[in-house]
C-alpha cells in the first residue's frame, strides 16, 4: 500500500513528517510518497545518517508550502505547486491509496472537497476523530468541518460514522447517539428533533443502530460508539475534552509532587498513570479521518511529532483497506432525502 504524505504541513515539518514516514515504512510495511521540497527532505535524512533513499520511501518535489496565514478556501489554487495541492492531485490520479497532512485543516478540507471530490450524493464531508471514552473510544462526527448543518447532514454523518466504527474500531453493530442536551426526543433545537426522527427511521429500517439522544457526560462514559453532532457543537465537545484531559493531567502531576509520600504513591500507580496518558494522547490515534471524500484523507494534528505522523500513516493504511468508502457508495440511496422530504423539513 502506498500512502502520500504532505512533508511540509504542520508545526514540526519537515523533520517530524520525514522521520514519521521513515518509521512507518520500517514498522508498518507501507510505501510512502513524501511530497514537498526535495532538498529539505533529503537534509533531514542526511542529518539522521541516511545518504540514500530507503526502499519504500519516495520523494515528489513540490516547491511551495500552504501556510497557516493563507486563505484556506483558495490556497491550493493560488499555490498550485504546494505539497498539499501536488499530494492531493497524486491521490486523485490514483498514484497513492491515501493522503496524510498535518497542515491547515481548512485548506485540506477545501482542497480535498474541490479536487478529490465528495462521494456522489454526500452533502458535506465530515471530520471524524476517535475520542477517548470509558468504552475505549468513540467516533465523533462532525467536529468542525460544517458548523451549520441540516438534518440530512446529520443523517449522513450517522451512517458514515457507523461504517467507520464498524470497520476501523471493529465494533459490530455500533451504537449511534445524537449529541443533545437531554435524552428525550423532544430535546434540543429543530435540528436535533428533526435529525432524531430521521435517525429513528433509519434504525427501524435496520440501516444503523440508533440508540437515541446522548448527553455529553454519557458520551464520555462510553454509552455509544458514534457521537453525531453538527460541527459547531462537536468542536466545543472535542475542545472541552482536550482541555479537561490536560487540566486533569496537570493537577495529578502537581498532587503527586507534593511530598515524599505522594511521590511514593506515584511510583505505585505509575502503570495506571502511563495508561491514562496514553489514552489521552492524540498522537496515539494519529489523526482525524475526513469522511465523505471519494478517497481516504487523514488530517494529522498540527503539532504532530514523528510518532504521531507514523500513527496517522497507520490510520490511513487502515482507512484505505477498510472498505468504508465502498460502504458509503453502496448505501448512498438510504442516506439521502427526497426533494419532498427536504421541503417538509
């Protein structure tokens, strides 16, 4: 399998991107196309004592870089020789099986949508990170790609999230919940109430396993495998989880450093602390799947180190071999509303 990696995207590019790609080639058995400024990529390899390109690693030169200050909606057009644009063109043309970038989320979303295209019939692509929960993680869809949604968007998010949970997280008949302020079907705004009705109908038809509304607290406890949300609410949910995790880690560290007794306690529970840190570490997952695009695209965190880039490539490998996109294509007729239904909503 060949994974295309944006070598110039992210805070630690190209160093972490190159090292992560090299680790993926060695440990995962994939081929990697590194897209970016060839001289800078070779410089990183040379600094690591590598004078010749290792087998399985290729470089595709791209002279430009999409910066965070660039307009995300037009950067890929204005910089036609950027690592982002060149990499997505390679994906579009079938020169790789998946694309990974730690660059601008907005630029990646715009470029993937307009260059690689959405699956025919999908209204909006969605960012679908796997967030830590009491049940080992859940797919949160959407977490910021589309702030304002329609009930049909949420219906499609539910289907796509369900396929991802089943195929990648290996959850048979994944439980789908609609993020809301209460469990009752009458809770929320018109968006949640109308989406609830559509998801209930999809459940009755045996298309997905919808278990109803889920509050943020229950979602974190692990009551569902898929958390469906509009991008605005989903992003707040995700950032709150990240902030809470960071706050808890900081407080625990301060507590265990108080005195000799607490330091001894830290040693005794070190295994559990390491497990907690691993569970909250975004680098362990690697990145966020961009669902609804016709080819596999993974958005790695902007601050990704080489470990996170390697795991993003691993995630891209799983995504590309999962059959999720085929699932979406085969079931698109069940994920769309007729014109008559849309007008009623």
